[in-house]
C-alpha cells in the first residue's frame, strides 16, 4: 500500500498512524510537509516544500496561505506522478494542501482530517459575550473557502470528536467519520513515585505535595488562562501550602493577541502573585509534561467551545483529578462527579470551590481519577483507534478500486 500524507507541520495529527504504517515493509509511506525542522521518522519518505511571503488582504490572508501550500504540494505530487509514483490513498490535514490533489490524481481516494470549521455564530465566536463585527464574520466566511473545496473533493473525512464534526456544514457531515487520534495509555499512566523539578528554583515536587497544575500550548482566553490566574490569586490565600505549576509558552496560539504585552504580563500586573509558589515552567518536553501530570493534585483544564486539546485526554489517562470547564468539547468526554469536576467557564467562585473540594476530598477523588483513566482506555486507546483509522483507509482504497 502506498500512502501519501500531507500536513503543513510534520508530523501533526499523523504522528502515530504514519510510523505504524511505515513499520510494514510492504507499505510505501510518503509525507509532504513545509516543516523541515523535525527529522523524519524511520520508513517515512519526507518531501519538504517552501512557500513565498503572504501578501493578501485580511479577508483572504488565511485562504491565500492555504492556496500557496496547495500549489507547493501539487508541484511535488506532479513530480511524483512524472516519476511513475502513484499513491493508493492520500491522507491530508484539511489546512489547504489537498485542494488540488484531485486534479493530479483524480482516481486516488482522498481522505481529509477535518479538525475545525470556523462559524461566525456559535462555537468559539462570541462565547466571551462580544458580538463579532460584520467585517470579522465576512473574513471567517471568506477564509472557509479552502475547507469547502477539500470537503467537496474528498472521498472521506475524519474528525476527532463529535463536537468538532458538528461544526462542519450539515450537508457534508455524512462524509466525516469520528475517529480520535488516540491516546497512548501505556505511556500516559499514573506513577505515584513521579517527581517534577521546577528547574529555575531547584524545587522538587511529588504527589505528596499539594500541586495545582495547568498546561496548554499558550496562555490565552480561548483556553481560560485569565480565569485560571484569577483563581490562583484567590487560592494562594486559601491554600498556604499549595504550589501552582503552569506549563506552556507566553504567547497566544488561538485567538487574537493583545495589542501590547501578553496575557501572562497582564495577569501578573493585575494581581500580586507569589512567584515563590506559582511556577511558570515554559514549554515542557513530553516526559517532563507527563511527570507534571503524574504529580498533580488537581489539574485545571478550560476551553471555549473550540477544538478539544489532547492534553485533557492525556491528563485523564494519567489519572489526574481534573477540574474542567462545562463547555461543549469537554462534556463529550467528561461527566461531572464521575470522571472529573465541571465548572461554568466564567464562574470564578465555582472554579475555586471545585478545586478546594477536590483537594479536601482525596479519598472521594480516587474513584473519579480511576474513572477518568478508564474512560480513555475504553474510548480513546491509541491501538484501538489506529486500527479504526487503518480499516477506514483500506475501505476507501477498496471502494475506489471496485
């Protein structure tokens, strides 16, 4: 089987499935990407492209970027075709690179990973109570054009959650199967002997300490960072022995950045935070990140109605006691008082109350921790979901050849 993967960032959502397919010597696994920073993986033929500077208007900036990626991947695909290389299937992240694949390989099944479709009403837009301007809504609609092209062109689609699938236009949802990327529960597992080192303070924390954790890629409203810092300000007074460890980079990954400064700077200026007990540890490598989850007394996860982070499922798999926002992506995987504790996103008192309740009722939380891990084992185990993805790939190839 010849499989051609496409993603702007190597390996993206294909970090598990691409290496598994590459382990089979009968498979030829190719990967077109613009990311030349991360080394390739064994058995994967990595093909790298570059795109020129973006110069489009606000309305077309994202769409123009997608077209430039699509043109670059098309050039590589044409070169492959001229050398007699024809994939059995193309599996692309729906970020633009697959737009022109049907023009080059019209009879090759195209599978797209559909992560998110922006809607001008509902979902994340307007969740903070601020109604978007007409200009903003027009920009969203214009920049969805490339996703609609891929929705029309593809033979099948995959979305990681029912919530994310539901954001796509109803007339295309029958093309999309819900199959999560999967969580490696053999790696993401509890370890009562884990130790986490706050390096800049040479402070070692263990599961015996009272540690409230928060970990995302960036620090932004979309993932509830300002609300978490407000809760930290309150909890510092209520929990004199608690430490707060915040993983992530001081930047905005989703949503609009501030015109001046960062959200971390904003919250540190707003509150007198005791930095002897509040530890910003930056972006962590995966092993350190898992240790952080393993020593966590309470892990806080918060999100707008947006893409569900891998991190909440990884924390559940580790057996964390999670206090999470009662928002659509979360309630698909978490039930209050069963495998986590839920709070209303903007209710600071409720967030603080739930964290304290979890800290004061460790025995009751044992069942919730166990249920959290069991949920992931039953519904999001990597091996099972890789099998489902591969079965879907084989079915698409088989249906196209019949």
